[in-house]
C-alpha cells in the first residue's frame, strides 16, 4: 500500500513538473511567436511604406517635370 502511494505521489510530481514545463514552454513559444509576427509585420510595413512613398515621390516628381 505504501509502495502504491509512493508511486502515485512520484508520478503525480513527475507529471506536475512536466506539465509546468510544457505550459511554460508553450507560453514562451506563443509569446515569442507573437513578438516575431509583430516584428515582421513592422518590417514589412516599413518596407511597403517606403516603397509606396518612393513611388508617390517619383510620380509627383515626374508630374512636376512634365508640367515644366
């Protein structure tokens, strides 16, 4: 009976440790993934914005040079 109790406690603790580790790991992964997505969306936004502003600048420059 004591042996069963010991094994039950042992496996419960082991499961608890693994569960805590995995929950921490998944929290870490999800936060990293969110950070990663946020970073890349910012980078793409900056690139897209700079391309767009360059295009607009070129168009306005061309228009002004055409008018003159």
